[in-house]
């Protein structure tokens, strides 16, 4: 494991608490269990460090280099796997919340569609009635003119 790193990244205050294993966890400034990440670019490539699990969507800016000299690789691997599990659980919870919100929206939209269908049915009925009324009025006007013409013709 690569533990060498170049100084430069600052770290904020952190506290540790026991997780029931042979090692303690590091807390970030948010109070959450920090996760272990690996530097992928730059002069510290391969170095491990603790950071906030919400990074980069937070302003916590917690960073603490992982000290490889204190423990053996097996404990680190266990911790790294637990970190991965924790991150996946957080993602799962966020996705479940998103699904719940979308289902609530879907229910709202279904209700709106039903209301619109009812309104459309009412409008169709009104349209048919007005169409009938127009036809009736047209016929009445035609017959009234016809009878008026007959009356005028008979009066001459």
C-alpha cells in the first residue's frame, strides 16, 4: 500500500470513537464516520486519506491522512470495505428517498389526470348540448322565416 504523501493538505479537528473492532473510526466535522479514499491524481497518487462521506456535496472539507505505520493491512482492508458498504448504504437510502418522492409525485399526477378526464367528459357533454341547441335554433329560425313568408304572402 502506498502511504507516502507530500504535505500540503490541511486537516480539521476530528474525534475518534470505538466501533467494536480492534481500531477506532475517525469522525469528520459533520459528526459522521469519515470514509477512506485513495488519491488518484497528483503527487500523492495511491495515498489513503479520511474525508467526509458527503464529499464533494458538502462544505465540511475534512481531510486526514491515513497512517499506514500504525496498523496492519488486513485491518485497513476491513475498514476500507466497511467504508464502501457505508457509502453504498447511504446511496441506497438516498435512492429509496428519491423513489418515495417520485411515487408521491406519480400519485399526485394520477389524481390530476383523473380530474382532467372528468373535466373533458363534462366539456364533451356541454359541447354536444350546445351543438343540439344550435341545430334546434337554426331549424326554429328557418321555420319562423318560412311561416313569416307564408303569412306575408297571404296578406297580399
